[in-house]
């Protein structure tokens, strides 16, 4: 045990005590993290990723809403910093999972698209839906809705059209 650490600990604490404490801490943090993520994923509406109304925040007083958003972002950034520290070699804990939980909490441009991309990965979606089935919830729907057909007032422009049936202007 390094001298700087041994001088700050009581004499009865040995290196084995620190090793056991670190293992217990790492396992308990992993279990708590997995439980929290499991509860959150099980409580999401099945159409959370395809229905914009499912992601609508709860109507609250504007001051309370700003305070709660700020508190959620602060917690997210604290979790990101903690996850970075836990990712360092020799520090026990689930660093990457903690960083991911922090990223899920904070607000940033493209967050919805990123979450959709992440959850639509086959292995992740399979495990999430297995967890939701154990909780008695329907599987998540992650397909983007089909684009609506163009209206007669706004036909698609030729350069954006995938199919071209007529002769090319360059062929004349």
C-alpha cells in the first residue's frame, strides 16, 4: 500500500481490507446501476422512440420546470465526471455505464436521434425487450414512421426523387 494512503487510514486497515471494500463497492455499484437502468427502460412507453407525444415533458410551473431541468442536467454532468473517474485504471466501478447514464440525463442537440440509434442496435434492442417482457411490458417500437406521400401542392423535386422515369436532359 502506498505510504501516502497508509498514513491517512487507521492502523487496523490493511491492503486486503481495501481490496475487499473495492470489490464490494464495484459489485454493488454495478447492481444498483443495472437496477436503475432496468426500471427506467421497463417504465418507458412502448412507442417512446417513434411518438413525439410520448416524450413530451410533464406540464409544471415554468419556474419549477426550469429548476428541474437544471437539476437533471447537473446530475447528468456529475455522473459523466464520476464515470470518467471510474473509468481510470485502478478505480473500481462501472465507468462507461455511469457515463452513459449521465449522457441520458443531459440535454443536447441530437439526443433523440442518438438514443434512437443506440436502442435500435439489434443486440441492445433484444436485451431491452427481454427486460421489458420480464416486467410485463410490451416491446419497444423503434422503427421510424414511414414518410407521408407528397401532397399535390408540393410534389417532390426531381433531384430528390429516387426514381427517374423520363429521359435525362443530358441525353438530348
